[in-house]
């Protein structure tokens, strides 16, 4: 996964650990390597 994402293995382990703090670019690279898309949406509201 690290190779496909273009990230060093140790850096990926560190970023995705329970104490990690991954950058958005890291998350984007990992999701892209998995064939997924990272999407940000506004929350849905109950009232219109």
C-alpha cells in the first residue's frame, strides 16, 4: 500500500497509528491507491 501511495512504509505506519496525525495529502494518496475517492460534504440538515 505504501509503495502504491508513494509513501515510505514507516511514514504510513506512523501516520495511520493511533497517535498519528496524517496530512490530507497522505489520506488522499492512500485512498487513491485503494481505488477510492475522498469526499467532503456539508452536513445534511433536518430542517429546510
